[in-house]
């Protein structure tokens, strides 16, 4: 597409923007004709026309397309947040070709060769922008999934207040590196917020304890000590005790109890409150 063709196409888009928006909406599935989708039509077409008016219109990764990419970033983020699929997002972008090509046919109908050339170039730009949208949509969705996973991890590691100065962290399920980090952060934050002097880490709900899990626990206990809190490890079942001995894991510096109740009584006794 020549510079003159790009300039003419930009003018056509600006002159027919309202009609193009309406046709663009009609080109989409009925369920996708939302107010949010309509709100993105005109800003995108305006940015598309502005980029075509620039001398650097041939490549959509150039500065001329910054505004268009910003609109598409918003499209991707809003659709990812709304739970839209990648197919629906791609359809939204690629369907702009239908009103765009109709506009080109009306303008260059008398010159088939020029019509083909301009249509191909204009469609190629839309394809590039569509691929960019899919990439940013995937990144937006990945960020949402990561945030949701972290929120679930935080919900699965509640820190409970048992008594003044005594908190408990009951662990249920597998303790991997990512969850161990959340466990440590939650425990340390609660120690600071509550001024707790004793923290009980209960592993009754942890199915297995291997070397990696033990290392995570020891790091958490060490971090709590640095914050001025004494830790008690409870919920060590016979099978887990045998595994710890078999693996040669050193828990000599850690106070342990068989049950959470025993650990709580010990913590109360250390404060002089136990019977």
C-alpha cells in the first residue's frame, strides 16, 4: 500500500466511522454486541486512521500505532477480566475487515488491481493487530489466573488467633515452594500485626513430609524467630515421624507436639496460664 493509498484509506475511515462501527457490530455474534464492545469500536478506528496518516504506517510495532495498541490493550484486559475466550476476542478484531473491505470496494471498484492491493495491505495490518491482541489477551488472562491462584493459596493458609499472643497456622494439603512462600508471608505479617510471641504450625493436614517440605517448615520457623516469635510444630503423626527419622531431617531445635491441642496447652503453659 502506497503512502497515498494509506492517506486515502485514513480519510475514508474517518468519514465513515459511525457506519463502520455499526457494520462492525453487526459482523459479530449477537451475544458479543455489548456496550463495552461498542465503546471500543470508534477509538480503535480513530487510532487506525491516525496511524495510516503517519509516514510510519507499514509496521504495527512502530510508534505510529501506539494509540491503536493502547486501545487493544484495553480490549484484551477488559475481555480477559470478563471471562471472554481468545476466540471471541480474535473475532472482535478480525471482524473489522468486513466493513473495511466494503468501504474499499465502494471506493476502488473501478480499479480492481488497486482494490486488491489496498485490501491486502489493509487486511495485513488488521491481522498484525489481531495477533497482538491475542498475545496481550493471553498475558492478561495469565496475570488474572496467577492472581486468583495466589488468592486461593492465601485462603488455604489462614492464620488463627487462639489466645492473646498465641496464633496458629493449620496447613492442609501439599506444601510446595510457592505455597511455602505464601505461608511464610502470612505468618510473618500476622506476627507483626498481632504482636504474637508464640506461633503454632500444625501439619495434621499435610499428607507427607519429605526433605523439601521439612526445609520449607524450618525456613518458616527460622523467619518467625527473627521476628521474635517462638514456634511449636504440631500434628506430627507416627508415619510422618518415621519418615522424618528415615530422611535424617534434623528437627532437634524445633519444639514439636503430637496434636494442636497439646501445642496450645504448651503455649499456654509458657505464658503461665495453663492449669
